[in-house]
């Protein structure tokens, strides 16, 4: 899990949860060594995760709770997970963007990473319901034109209104109405979960509805999701795999999963030897 001494409490708990789910269970003494925090800190974190219903405490540690489909971690918690994978995915997904096009970026930490690779693409129109994504383009514009001018070719950013979720996305009727009136060349979509049976899913009902409108308004749908999202199912499905053109994921995705996905849609495995489309 890397050096976690300076993580915020929420980020540390997200790392613990990821380790519990990945390994099927962890011991307190293992977490204290890995995270370099006290036994009391780990036990307190496990207590909080247990109250949230995402882990079950057992003697000496914790195991995952199978039904956590309605739990939605905050942006800061999710941003600490799979950092190198998200960077690989963002770099690969940026290759789909053409200067002068109209694109949409949904909320999420992977689309946030992607936005940072797009600030120098000229003459983009970017529609997003992510406060964090909008901030990336705003900061780039301010840095390039500190005296209040406008950088030539700077992106035009449209931020939908709506109600803010824990992941800093704007959702609900206001966001839905704004998206319904628009058309995008490419939608880059972050997801909570993706599977053959459930398609694309999220634990937030309002976000599911907003994402449905995003998908309907896009000529091409590109899902950006690290390997941990495969097989995860959230509370509400909002699109089938048939509605997705391409999945950009990382090299952690298993061979059988790659085969299963490649039979249904375009697949780009970022960070892998011979990186490129499959299927």
C-alpha cells in the first residue's frame, strides 16, 4: 500500500478498505506495520468502517462485507486508491481527444486525472458535472493568464448545476436538464462498478440518472476504470455494456476478464507491454 504516514484519516480508511477487499481480510498487526500508525489508530479506523457497513470485525482484524452496494466513499478517500493505475488510464484515454471537439467528463477521480492531461489540448468544449474537473481547467486558465486575459485555445468549460454528491459530482434534475440539451463527440465516464450482468453501476441513485443522460447524449462512450471496478456492482445500473464503445483500464485486469470484456467492446489496457486496443 506504500508510505501512508501522511494520509488523511479518510484516505487511510479507504486504503484499509481496499486491502480488505483485495485480500479478503487483514490483521490489525499487518495494517499497523504497513501504514506505520498505532494499533489504536487501526482499530479506530476498523470501528468506523464497520459502522459504515463495509467491513466486519473479526478477532485480530477485519473481513469484507459482501453487500456494500450503497456505500459511496468521498472524493478524497477514493483519490488515494490505485494512483498509478489512474495515471496510466488517464494518459491512454487522452489519446482519444481531438483538438476542437466537444467532450464530456463525468465525476470521479479517474476523470479528474484525465482532465489534467487535457488542459493543453486546444479549443476543447468540456461539459462536466464534476466540480473537481472544472477546477482543473479553471486553474490551468488562471496560471496561463495571471493578469486576467484568456489563453489562446483554452478550453470552454460548461459546469452543470445540481446537488453535490460525496464524490463532488453535481446530480439531479438541474444537471439532467442541462445534459439533455447537449451533444458530445466523446463521453469519458468514471464508474463505481462494471460487470457483464449489471453493466455500469453506482451507489448513488441520482448520479445513476444523470449518467444515463450523459450516455444518451454522447456519440462515443469511453469508460475509464481501474481493474478493481471489474466485477463490482453498485446499487443502481445506468448503462449496459452494449452502450459502451471502449473501456480503458490498467494492467491489473486479469486475463479472463480481458477476454470477457474484449468479446463485447473495445478494450485498452494502459500501462501494459504492447499497450493498445484489444478485441
